[in-house]
C-alpha cells in the first residue's frame, strides 16, 4: 500500500512543478532538436527550420531557445522556425536548443548549429561602398565602386526586393558618375503606416557571374533625403522678417527639421537659424494652407537687401536617420538693393574731384603769396655792377647794354639823315 502512495506523491510533485509553465517542464534536460535546416528567400531573408526533439517528455510543453553565433538576438519561443534579414556578405550561424519552460535560467538541451555561407567568388571582385538613399520617399538611388579585381568593362546589374513586392525586381537604369556606378528605381511610400518598418534588400552582381555578389539591407526609416522646400513668401512685420515655405511632398512638418539662412548684401554676412517647430503666426500669410510652414527671423534690417534660402532633413520623431540634408532651396530676396553702378561711379569720381580741387588750391595759394609777398630785388647784384665785379653774369648784362646802345645810336643817325634830306628838298 505504501508504494502506490509514493508513486502518487511523485506524480503530484511533477504536476506541481509543471503547473506554472502550462502543465509541463520536468526538470531533466530535454533532447536536442532534429532536422535543423537553413534556406534563403528573396535576396537576404535567411530562414531556419527544425523539428521537435525525439524522445521528449510527453508532459513537456516544448520551448525553443535560439541565438546567433555571436550570442546576440536571443529568443525563446514555441515556434520551430526563425528568420532574419541579413546581408549575405559573411557567414551567419544559428544555434537552437529545447527546454520545457519559459524560464531563461533553465538549462536548454544541447545546442544544434546550422550556418550559411556567402556566395562563392573572389572577395576582391565584389563591389565596395554599396549604399542607397531614399529620395523624398519616391525613389531609391543606390551607388557603388567597382572591386579591385574587376574588369573595366564589367556590366553590373542590381536586384531589389521589399515586402510590398511579390517577386524580386531588376533595376534597369544603370549609370556611371565619375568613378561610381549607380541605379535608381521607384519606391513610393504607400498609405500603410507600417511601410516604414520594412527594409529593402539589395544585391549587386554582374551579368557574366564573374564577380562575387554584394548585398545590403536598407531600413526604410533611415537614409531618407527630402527634396528642398519651396519659399512662398517673405515680408517684414513689426521689425522681423517672416518666411513662409512649402514643405516637400510626402512629408509632414512634424517629421522635418529646418535650417533658414539669411544673407545680407550690405554687411556681406549670413546667419543660419535652426527651426525645430515651424508655425505660421503672421496674419498676412495665407491661413490653413496644407503642408506650409513659417518662421520669424529677428533683427533683419528692411532697408538692405536680404536673401533667404532653406533646407530640411528628417528628424528622430519619424525616422531613425537625421543626417541627410536636402539641397538648398531656390533663393528669394527682399529689401532695397544698393545701386552698384552709382557706387562705382562715385568711387571713381570723388578722388578725381578732390585731386583737381587740391591742384587749383595750390595754384591759387602760390599766386596769392606773390601778391601779398612780392619778390625783393637782390642788392648784391647792384653792388657788384657798381664795383666792377666782372663775373660772367655781369659781363653778359654789360654786353647786352653796349649792343643796345650801339643799336640806338645807329637808329638815331638814320633818322637824322632822313630829316636832313627832307629839309633840303
């Protein structure tokens, strides 16, 4: 009679121990999983599947503990399947074990591992710097550099896939810009709000299959570059400059971060203002305009020419990446523009006028000095002539006096003869 009671007590203990885990979980270690296999779907979706362990306790509700080779992304779930989006440029392994409860401290069965290796090929032939940018939520543009061991006449092709597509697509618009190759394909945002949670799988290879394929996973919450905004209106109001612009399509204002740059032509300076929240408060601007934002720039002088331009980028509220600025918008100006031609003419004329005035003034002052202070004769000359100082200067003047005296005497003689002739007649 004691033996059945003891057996009953043992079963009760087992049932009590497994009651907290859904009526399962004996304490002994379970056998390992069986038939672990790995496959690839689409371009970069790796899928592992397995079967329950053989010889598992019938009273155990099996759970499966799994993690990757680097012991990251640990997971405990009842499903016999696990998938991961990963660029297949390197080897990736998954380890799976079984246990009878959700208690993470419980020791699982022996872990079974299954790996998948990247496609074969010369690593130096694979393209490098493969990156993609989602432009204005409308199209994706990918670019890359050729590998070292690649022929210059290699014909590249790009394949892409995301959850909104039924099958893998090939990008048709391959182009080259400098040393970079690239390709663009349509990727329009759909109304489904979960679309941003998806990723785009990319693979670049060549038609001949001579280079090693390269893969990339592009989350749609990163690498987003908006189009530049469009400035609609500038006006001065209460001593401030009010700027109104239209946001790029496919975005809402709360998902964008702005920079407003104001350049002053007179001072040749520019100021950049960061705008996190753009609200229209100027009654002169249009009200209830969809997808329009405003900003008030303080301390702008209305009597000078001011040129404004704006750029935007995504923010952390809606997207993970906030580093890709749009291009600058087209400029718009407001204020008075100084006449540069008149300024140049004045710049050239004023020095000429000033120089002429100085010359006239100097001539006038010289004449005025002669009038006020006439030159005084040098008495030294007079004394030298009186006392017979026969220097060259005195001889010159004396020769001149003698010549003048002889000329006068000859003239007087001619006049006298003419008068005598007239008297005799």
